[in-house]
C-alpha cells in the first residue's frame, strides 16, 4: 500500500513539474489570466491556508531581517487591500513602520474574529472595492502580496484614487516568473508547505482532528498550485514604475531573492 501511494505521489509530482515548465514557457513575458484560490470562496481550508501563507512571511522576515525601503516617513494609518488572513500584512507593516501604526485590513474573505482584540488593527466587515469605494482618510494604502490579483485597469484606478486622497502607496509582491520556478514549486516549496501546514495546525490547536489529517494531505498541493498560478500573474516592477511616473509618485525599491518592496511617495 505504501509503495502504491509513493508511486502515485511521485507520478503526480512529475506531472506537476512538467506542467510548471510548460506554463513558465508560455507566461514568461505575458501575465496569466488564471484565477487563484484567493479569488474564490469555495476552498474548505481557506482560512488555514491564509494562516500558513502568513507563516512563510514570518520565517522569511526572520532570515532576511527588516526590509530597508529607504523611506523616512512614518504613516499614521494604513489601509491594506487584499489582506487575506491579515497575518502577512500585520507582520510586514509593523516590521517596517512600527507597532504603533494603525492598520485597517480588507479582503473579500475577511478574517475578522482573529483581530478583534489586537491593538491598532481593525478588520473591515465589508471589503474595500477599489472601483466603487473612496479611499480617503489613510496616509498610506498597502497591497501585501495582492497587487497581482488586480488587472491593470483596476491598478490605474487605485493610483488615481490614492493620488486624489494624497496617500502614499506600499506594494510588496513576489517577483516575476523565473526558470527556477518549475523546480522550486513542485519540490522545495511543496516540502515547505507540508512543514508549514503541520506547524499551522499545531499553532491553531487542531492537531488531533480528522480535518487536520485531510488538511496535511490536500493543503500543500493546493498551496503549491496556487503559488504556481500566482507566479504567472505577478507584475514586473517596470509596470509599477509606469504608473508611478503617470501619477507623479516617487518610487523607492528594495529587492531580495523573492520579493519586491516598493514604496510610492505622493509628491
């Protein structure tokens, strides 16, 4: 039985690696229109996956330290759009701008209960709609791992409304696809996701539940697939620079091996 499971597992892994190589070739220079899990509400483990994605950021910051974004302003309040569980956004924004900054989180799948008792953090009941809602009243608007969920026409509306509100922008997103993705995502990333899934279950305190066993089997595959699709949707930093020029923002960029950290100062 174990041998059969191993054959099935490695067979799927090989297929996934081939799939990754094909899509890296197809989407090397253009952005994919495929949707990610974050764009839907159907996933049974969505809140747990959001939490585990936050753990990735937590350990990435632990090893890489504070992103030096060469920015002297300290925003009083920040609106974060596309916050997911809120873990990643809270970690990043507090790491860069300090624990006293007031953070408002927003997402189509809100995680309100987890943040009710946390000082200086508020999770909106109704998510911000960039096209229809005003973005006034915030000294900074941030998008932590969420810019790639927006089409270019929506990004342009975001810049226009942020400019009108006299808000700075902070964007953190993973870099565009590279030839190394087909090797990392189905193999190394999958192993990392398995480990983080187990850590997440232990932290949440549901290690003995049947749901947790199913989660350990299924969730790493979902996360790996979502990571692959997400990597095909990332914007190159030049796209952001184009909007910065158009709407008169000064762009500060800091890069590491995985991420772009971009602050856009309203001039």
